[in-house]
C-alpha cells in the first residue's frame, strides 16, 4: 500500500495461541467460582459455629429463649394480665375473664387489636422521631434484663459494673419521655413530658443512692456479685429502709399510681402518650410494665438474695417466686393510694427519700468500719 504499512497476521501462530488463551479464561472463571464457593463456605461455617458450637449455642439459647427476649416478652404480657386481675380483686371487680382460662389470653387479643389499629400521626408531629422514640424506649428498658441473674447458670451477661450500666440505660428514659411529649405537637403531651421527666429526675437520685448500700456490703458493682454475696444473710434484714426508699422511688420513676401525674387522664388526657396510637402506644405501654418488672427484679437481686434459697428448688424458680412477691407489692401500692400532685411527688422524693437513702449509706459505712464481725459475716456470705 502506498504511504502505509501492510499488517500481516501469522494465522498459524494465532491458532496455536488459542489453547493458552482458553486455559487463561478457564483459570479466571475457576478463580471467581472458587472465591464465591469459599465465601459461601466461610459464611456457612460461621453460622454453624455460631449456632451449634456448644458455648455459642448456649449463649444464644439464653439470649433468645430463657432468660432472654421471648421469656421477658411473655412475662411482660402476663404481668399486665396479673396486674389487671389484682386491680380487679382489690377494687371488687373481676378483671379480664373473657378469653382463655381466667382471662389468660385477653392480653394477646388486646395486643393484636392494638397492633391492627390505624396509626394516626398528628400534622404537627415530627414524623421520624414519632416513629422512632416508642421502639427506642422499649429497647432501652429491655436491655438491662441482660444483666439480671435469674440463676447461677441462667443469665445472659455478668459484668463487673453491670449495676452502673443498668442505671446508665435507665437514665435515657426521662429524656425519651420528654422528647415524646415535645415531638407530638400537643400542649398536653408537652406538659406530660415535662411531668414525666420531673418525676424521674426527682426519683432516680434517691433510688440510685439506695443501691450504694448493697454494693458496699457486697464489695462489688456486679449485680451477680451482689446476689452471690447474700448466701448467709439477705440485705433486706440489714437495710430495710433502703428497700422502702428504693421501692417508693421506683414506683415514682415508672409513673404509675399514686405517682401518675405525667399521664393523669383527668388533667392532661394521657400525658406524653396522648398522641400515640396503635403499635406505638403498645410499645410505650409495654415499656411501662417492663420497667416495673425490671425494678422488681432489681429489688430481688439487691435485697432478697436473688436466686439464693432452699437447695431443693432451682435458682430460677426461687428468683421467680421472689419476683412475683415483689411485683405483687408494686401492684398493691399502685391500686391503693390516691394520686399525688406534681409538687407533692418532688417534695416526697427530695425531702424524705433522698435524706433517708443518704442516711443508709452513712450507716453502712459506719457499720463496715466499726463492726469487723459484720464484714466477716458478709465475706462468708460472698464466698
């Protein structure tokens, strides 16, 4: 060709290179297939190890079944049923009785009804927070159950500072109540939110101080360690005033009768929960009962020896019996007294509960410092 270069292809050389090229393509495809295979195999072996390795399987069983999420949710549902039955008996009524034996399935029907209801979000509400806060509240209240020692074996987690972590989680509850009242866009919910935050800020300080006594006697901030330290003597016999201050402060923190000013229906409709409906109301309602259950379990652990009891009963059975007794006192108090005003709640918490809880701490410090035999007794109990 004029002015150009003629390109010649050696057809036979090109033909001889085809096998090498095909071999390279096959190797490339094999590399991709083997990478996918080993990735799938790695995922499979990880799942197998997570589910069927004895240690991991046991942990997952405890976290999900007992004493994990399913057990807590079922206990929560039946705690509502038991509360309603006890309220009925105390107030000369029958309580739920239509569905199931003694109305035992009534709460499942109520839950289905509430979940199936239409969710109505007010125009002035902050929509994404309106959807987020109820579920966040329930999760925050349920998480501390991971540290409750139902049994020497049946517990989910035991940390050296689990008592501190429990109250660290619960500190977020008044903030969520206040935010829920604000984001709903109603003056009634805002007033109820401020009341709920006021209740909880006033009651949580004496309640937390009431836990210092058991922690000092046990020499541990682990909830499991405090329960194990009561093998010889339960702290309710050493710290009876602590039990009373903790119980009253816990009821005030939850916001049930007689401390139900945040949701007083005759004053602020239903307080910070007024605008919640359907599934969102259900989650806030369950969070309230879950908080009562948590405080009842803490009283059992901190003052009633936890799972310590007769040797012929499993530790979990002993714990559940004590838990039902304490929860019964919760219900009796919440169904037997008239509502206190908001200023009376703060007055009670700050003028009476706070000094009494601090006095208990001082008494425990003096007792440990001046009565060595008490320290020896408690050391034997912890061993």
